[in-house]
């Protein structure tokens, strides 16, 4: 399942349709969501908070999303 918000859809578009894959890889590597937020801005121009990333991660099924904060 993917988040349905317009913000997620736009971010996914900017990431070339691979946002869930990018988030999953960062989660698996144990990268804190605030650091992921900075990476997304630098790499794709996506301006999103770590808190929003945690919410998206939960919807994406990254079950320890709070732990990776």
C-alpha cells in the first residue's frame, strides 16, 4: 500500500517513481528519517520533514518506522 496524499505522489514523481524503494533502502540501512529528509532534498529537490517520512514509512509497511527516527 502507498500513501495517498498529493504530497507523496508529487515526491514519488520527483524521485522517478522510486520513492518507496528509496525509503525502504534508507530504512533497511538504519538511516534516521531527518537525514533521509535532507538526502531527498539534495538528490531530488523533495522538501519533506522526517515526521512525514515516518508516517509514509508506516503506510508503506516499514514496521519499525518509529525506531528509525
